[in-house]
């Protein structure tokens, strides 16, 4: 298998991640607001148990695709950097941590759905509130790492390491939305339409960027553009 073909497979995982992420989110009805009553939260997971469980499965598949795409980006950046391990390391670390945090939030949502069909159910209001708040907080911390991931990608692409400056500016925009969304989810514990819109825009932006980036890198693998890119960090040798 040639490196060009291998890169196409890697880029395709970005498209897969974006699509799976959108499916995992929209397969569920809109969840209750962060300040909803515990009874309403419990009723949501009971009424939409199968949708939440399906979302969890698709979310795990999205996570696998995300890790593969993150590794692909790390490989592409590392080649240009000549083993200096600059932005490539940041992209790998922040990306994998973000996937792990998102997975933790997904585990809690699946647990809430499971508990609705278990003996005892979701009758402990304090437990329901705690689990739901942790899901919200986990999403906020996830977006903080997503923002850092996009920042590293944006710097590299705008400065000419990989792909195109246009894709880098797109990453920068989604990174800003992710950062703002993270701040909102980590500081605001009551319903706000404004913060909800920002979070939704960050989520859609994340999926859209990965789909667009994957498509662009499939159409023109990075190995074909090596001559036109250079590392942001100059070698001392």
C-alpha cells in the first residue's frame, strides 16, 4: 500500500467522525435544560432510553474515528516538522484527551438510560442532578481541549505546515466558538439561549471542519504537497 493511499484512508476517518458525531447528537430529542427539575431529567432518559443508548453506541464509533483522524493529523504534521515534535504532539495530546472526556460524558448518559430500567430507577433526585451536572461539566472541559486542538491546527495550517490557510482560519473560528462554549458550560448553571446557540454552533463547526478537512485531504493527500509546506519550528541542525 502506498503512502498516498494510506493517507486517503486516514483522511476518510475525519469524514466518518464528522458524520457519526452529527448522527449521535441528532438521533436523540433535545435534552432538558441544565437547570431542569430532576424529575424532568429522569423522565427524559426513561422516555427516550433507546435513542440515548443508540446515541451512545454511535458516539463510541465516532470516538474511534476521531482518534484515527487525530493520529492521521499527527502523522502529517510530524512529517513536515521532520520529527521535531512541535505542533504534532499538541494535536495528538489535546485531541485524544478531548475524545476521552467526551467519552466520559457519554458513559454517564448511557448510565442514566440504563438506570431507568433497573430496580430502583432514577428516583434519587440528588443522584440524577449530580450525574446530569457532570455530563454538562464534562462537555465544557471537552470543548476546552477541542479549542486547544483547533488552536494548534490553525497555527500550523495558517503558517503553511499542512493543507491550506483557508482550512486553518476555519479551524481558528471553530476553536474560538469551542472556547466560548466551554466557558459558558463551566460557569453558567441556568438556562441561557445565547450560550445554547454558541454551544450548538461549536458542535456543528467541529463536525463540519472534520468533514471538510477529511474531504480536502482525501482529494489531495499531504504527501503530494510536501514541497510547498515547511515546519513552523526551524531545525537547529
